[in-house]
């Protein structure tokens, strides 16, 4: 109990020491990670030729609003986006975006099923498989 009474007055300086040490640790962390990253990039990219980025193809410019864009089916649509219309009408909430994504996925699945049904015979059965050609030597 006697040792505790000697330490108690010094505990009030704990916050002061913490307030002084934590920013120093954060600064040391930032300096260390930045130095490490710079050295790592220099080491990993040492074989690259300078000016390599100039050889890259320029990225395509985004279309401006009002210009015509082509959708996935190749049809032109106004508004600058492949889905037609401006981005203004896009769903804003997470729930609305999820609902729109589900609707698109369901529409794609229905289109796939409709395409598979076109491969079937009109009576609903599977299309008849072509018969194998008879061999030239005849049955053995």
C-alpha cells in the first residue's frame, strides 16, 4: 500500500506523456512507411526504361452529354451513356441500386432462357440431334 501511495501523484502525468509520445509515433510511422514505399518502388521499377509512360496509348475521352452512345445491343441512344439517358436518373440509394441491379440480372436471365427456348422444337421438346454419318466400310 505504501508503494501505491508514492505512485499515485505521478499518474496525473500519464496523459501528458501519452499526448507527447503518440504524435511522435505517428510521425515516425509515416516517415518509415513513406521511405519503405519509395525504396520498394525504386527497387521494383529499376528495370523500366524512362519515358515508358509516353509510349502508352492515350485513354479514350469520355463522351459528352447529348452525344449518341452505343449500347450493348449496338443501338444508338441519346444521353452519353450506353444505357440511354443521362446519369442524373441513376438510383441514389443503396437499396435502389441493388433493386436496379437485380432487375438487370433478371432481365438478362430471361433473355438467356428465351434464347435457349429458340433452340428447341416447336412442340417444346429438345431439337433432334443430327444422326451420325454411316461409315464407308459398312457395319462390322
